[in-house]
C-alpha cells in the first residue's frame, strides 16, 4: 500500500514538472517586441526597483547635504578608489546594518543587536580607511618608476602633458588612474599645477608634493625638467628603500603588539567555552564589573602605548 502511494505521488510530481517545463521553459511561439523599444531615442521605462533605489538615494543625499558631509565623504571614497557614489555607499551600508541588526536580534538578543548597530558603520569606515591607506602605499611605491617614465618621455621630445599622459597609459593602478585624472582635468581647462597639488593632497604623498613643486618651478624659470625629475626620483627611491627597511625592522614589534592585544580576548573566549560559570562571576557583582572596567582601561592605555612604540615616522 505504501509503495503504491509513493508511486502515485512520484507520477504526479513528474507530471507537474513536465507541465511547468511546457508552460514556462519551452517557447510558446515568436514573441513580438513593441516598436517603442526599437527606437534608440526613447529611454526604456525604469523598473519599480530602480525607481525606489533612485528615490532612496536622493533622500540620503539630501540628509548628507544638510549635515555637510558630502564633500568629506566623497573625498574619502576617492582616496579609497571606490567608484560608487556616496549616497549609494551610505544606502548600502545602512541596508547591511539593518540586516545584521535583525540577525543579531534573532540569534543573540537585544545586546547583540545593539552591538551590530554600532559595528556596521564602524566596519564600513574601517574598510574605507584600509583601502585608502593601501592605495596610498601602492602609489608611493610606484612613484619612482613613474618619474623615470616621465623623464624618458621628456628626453624623447614630448611635452610635459604628453609625458603625464604616457604614465597614465603605461603605469599600473592607482598611479594610472590619478595621472589620467590630471590629464582629463587639464584638457577641460584646469591648471596643471592645481591638478598636481590636488593629487598630492588626495594621496597624502609628500614625495609627490615635491614633484608638483619641481614642475611648478620649472614652468616659471625653465630648465631641464628631465634631470630634475631624475634627481627627485632618485631621492624618492632612497626614501622608499629606507621606509621598507623601517617596516621590516618594526614588523616584529607590530606582530608582538597584535598578539598581546588579542591574547586576553582569546583567553576569555576559551574559558567561556570550557567553563562559562567561571567567567560569569565577573558580571554578577559590582567588584566584577569594576575589574572589567579597570582591565578595559589598562588595555586601552597599553594599546596606545604599543601603537606609539611601533609607529615610526621618518
């Protein structure tokens, strides 16, 4: 009896699958496209989802404009090399925070949900800063090669703008993107010195500031710019070598700082899994909360101390 029932259910499932294939997958005949869609001058109507996203982006942009954070946020995204517009990024981070908060409320309770509300925006800001720092470091490493390429172009008889354009075509990212922006800005009428100064400020590069100043002085007094760029490039190359040597020597200290900061959290997490009652004593009395507060304060002081110790400025 059971086998007969299973046979009937299986046959019904197969028939339903064949019906779905016949109605949905197989073509019903030649479809006709409206003539309005064949006209290239007529824009396709926006979908409901695209319209809702555009309206939400406009609302977010108005809120950012009232708070005066549009310029700073856009500059941060440019430094990080993120091509998405600021309202889109804010909207995406907000939606991700909402989803993370709901998941935290369902899985861990109100405390975890509140923590997710704080963690979402902070994590997004940390990602932007990390991408900006990595992009600036790569730009600094590529600068000496870019100057050599510019000097070679100038010796070949090309103009300064053509030399900058050659770097934008031959160099790797992010140098190619920044030099291409210089070329595009000068083509629309912006002064070359202003474009160079903006790149130096955006990338946070003192070395490129020297390059911009050298080019500005050459445009005023003349001279052999190729030799000047060779000299500046040689100096930047030596600075990069010293910087890499400092990073190698301080790598052990940085790793020690990471281990020392992560060790208390690792120990507490291990004890919480093996003996939860032992750790719960800290949250059951005033003395326990006081000990946790003192430990957090000492860890904050130690973190700042270690950061100052392993951070070398030259």
